[in-house]
C-alpha cells in the first residue's frame, strides 16, 4: 500500500497550487463581496486547458483520473470556495451529459466552447417544490413531431444568471415518477427560456444561484440527452464523482481555514504568550488537524477505488459527508480562535464559516446520504 501521490500527481497539484495562489486566493475576499461569478477566471482556466481535466485527450481534455480531479478541485477550493463551485459545475455536472449524449453539432456548439471557457454550462433539476425528492419534478417535456416543448420552473441553478446552456431534468411522463425523467439541453437563446430572480445567499457568493423558467421552450428532439426516462440512471453514473468532488471542495476550504487559524494562534498573544500555547487552543488545532487528515484519507481512498474500478458508492457518500462535517467544524473552531476578529468582516474566518454551509447540499443532503449508506449496509431487509 502506497499513500504517496505519484510524481505526476504531486507535480500537477503543485502547479495548480501556484496558479491558485497567484490568480484566485488574492481575490477571494473581493469575489465574496462583489457577489458575482468571475467569468474571467473561468475563461483563463479554459485557456490553460483545465476545464477539460476529466474528459479524454481525444476531445481536447486532460484525461485525468478521479484522484487528479480531486486534487485539482481541492486546490481551487483552497483559493476560493465560490470559484471551486463554479469550476466544479463547468467540469462535471454542467458539461458531462452533453459530452456523453450530445450530437456532434451539440458538442460543437456547447461542449467544446465550454472546455475552452467560452461558454458556461449548468444543470437544472431542483424545483421550488422538489429538491431531494426528484420524483416530484413538475417540469415536463412534451414530444411534438421532431421537437419537445418544455414547460416548468427551476430554482437554485448555479450560474444560470450567465450560463449559455442548461442540462434540464424534465419528465416525459409524470405518471412514471423517477422513471419518467430525462435530460434535455436547453440553450439560453431558446425563446421561453427565462432567467429569474437571483437568490441572495449566506456564502459562496461568487457563485450565483438563480431561478429559471421554461415557457413553451421548443427544442429539437436531438436535445434529448440519451433516452427518455433514463435521467436518474445517467445522474447515478456520476453521483459518486459529484460526492468525491464535494469532499475535495471541503478539504480545500478546511485547509485554508486551518492554515489561517494556525497562523493566527501563533501570532496573537494573550496573558503574555501566543494563544497557541494554551492547551485548549492547542487541542482545537490538533483535533482540526486529525479530522482533516482522516477526511483526506477517505476522499482520496474513494477516488482511488473509483480509479481502480472497485465498488465505491458508500465510500464516496461517506467521504463526502465526513469531509463536509469536518470542514463545518474546522471553520467554526477557526472563528473561535480568531476571537472577536472571527466576527469581523475584514478577516477571512467569517467567509470560511459562511461558505462551508454550501457543502451540505451538493451531492445529497446528509440526511439523504445516511439513508443511502444505510441501505447499502443493510441491503433489502
Ligand atoms: C449553493 C447551492 C447551489 C445549488 N446548485 C444547484 C444547481 O446548480 N442545480 C440544481 O438543480 N440544484 C442546485 N441546488 C439545489 C440542491 O441540489 C438542493 O438544495 C438539494 O437537492 C436539497 O433539496 P432542497 O433544498 O429542496 O431540500 P429538501 O429536499 O426539501 O429537504 C429539506 C430537508 O429535509 C430533509 N429530507 C428530505 N427528504 C428526506 C428523507 N427522505 N429522509 C430524511 N430527510 C429528508 C433534507 O435532508 C433537508 O434537511 C443548489 C443548492 C445550493 C444551496
């Protein structure tokens, strides 16, 4: 058993870290304050080839394995969780289905420009009355000749304020519940595609979330990605990746918060000594370190299992949940280490604290994940 990164992985991680320290980390505060997506960063990542990281070289990607992808996402999140969320959307959920099921024309129009950072993609499944409960999705796609007519409303859609296209989950037969759901590519230019109200959020404010409505959106039949009724199956095929990726986002956020907290505890003095010298502060540091290391092993292990074609479903779900709970605890402890300055907007601790909450939802809420893991552990009783 070898726990070290390969030379290639370490080299890659170091290069991304340098880029993040130069291009993203110094802007993290400004990104949060402006409350707007930084398209220039996405464009630059596209120019450098990173947006194709998990797609094969044959289509212009980097052909990276899950482990390398996790390292990449972790580094970006270390710089800014908002940018991490945007890059994750662009490299995974926002483009995966058009890569897998899009026609050559769709790929030419949407996928390749997205890899270059020239167009932004997103995914839209959540509705005002259906989040975890996908079977309750009301958006419908009605076949009419060689077209579909899509009607419905989505919410919480990442970067829909500026996205050029969305992979939309809609039902072709509501009586079939989950088995009636399919994926449809709908481009922003389609008449009836309306970008609604922007949601003002607690954290990851440089990643925008918006309502989307479709009013008689007429799209060609080829915009059905894959087959009718297979949406949940297709989503299931990348769910573990989404969970490992979210775990990696949590690692990046926890690392940056921990590093800041450690530094502050060595510099801040009280009662004539650095606060790090007090046992109760030192205990916080060691517990944060211990849990961060444990989470890292779980996330990397889940990625390794996936890369080696071994079963990894409950491992990915567990890694996501453990890493996110760890990150939520770390950001809480770091704000305490900062004392009153953990409550001040000019220090980063409050941003980490706010941003961490974002991690609770992507890839499944922890109530849902616990159910999923328990089901796998207990089997059919
Ligand atoms: C920052 C952010 C970005 C997002 N980006 C996107 C996006 O780009 N595209 C998109 O489609 N969606 C997006 N979402 C939505 C996200 O996927 C949903 O929030 C998530 O699926 C949960 O749905 P919900 O919020 O409607 O909660 P609900 O499903 O209504 O759940 C509410 C509570 O009930 C619990 N619960 C629900 N069902 C069960 C059950 N069976 N057992 C036990 N407990 C249960 C949940 O765990 C939760 O605690 C985003 C959300 C956020 C916060």
